[in-house]
């Protein structure tokens, strides 16, 4: 989900500086890639965080190629670089991001209400976040037995089967995401 900020690289630096000075920031989201968890126009409350400190299932802001993005952390790559893999709840595209590209974690949202009154709701782990945490735990336990599952190169028939099963379960669990907060 692209943020309603300019696409200039300085925007990420300004946000990071504001987070460092104030310890928090509030921004408005623009886009639908995190629907139904986050809606276009909702304000999100951020706290600074290092990429290494994120938990699987957390929703974070990171520097993309051309803009800041809010997506959910769905996996951690093992090995050199240890990239973080993010995905929007509403899309299937995964982004491999270096941990130092992470700017903040989303900790709460302001849900618009009637008469201009919004309510602030803490962002707690939802069913999709729990699914990713459980999947990562299972993947970590199986890694010694099935090392090719999270390899970006040709994973072999077992790895392809596991990936297909994971993506099907991911879509199924996504159906149960809360539509309104």
C-alpha cells in the first residue's frame, strides 16, 4: 500500500527522522493492497522499529524502490542478507526487502466514524498474522528436512507442492480477515 506521501526518497528520511525525534508518527494510507486490514484514507499510527525486531505477521512501513510501502511481514529468508518478505493482504506479490529498509511498525489505526468522529484501534495480531507466524515456525522446524522450500531457485517437486499448498491456505485464511474494525 503506497502512502499518501511524495515519491521522493527524502520522504522516507523525513518520516524516519520524525519517528526518531517524536517516537511515533501518524500518516494516511492510500491504496487497497492491505484491504480489509487497512482501508484507503485511514490514518495509521507508527512506531520506529528495526527490521530485525519485526515479528512475522507485523505490518510495517518500508522503503520500496520508488516510495514507502505498508505491507505485512510474511517470511524471513535464511542465509546471507536475511531479507524480509512482505506482502499486501489483498495482493499476491511478495517483496524481498533488506532489514535496513524498514522504517516503522503500524501499532494502531484510526477508523473513521460518523460525524467526523474516528476511533483509534490497536492493531493486534489477526488470523492472517497468526497464520504467517505458525507457517514460519513450521517452516523453521522443517528446514533441516526440506531445505529447498524457501529457496528462490528451482525448489523441486516437493518444494513446489509445499508452496502451492501454502498459497492455497493463505487465500483461504484471508477470507476470514475482519472486514470492519
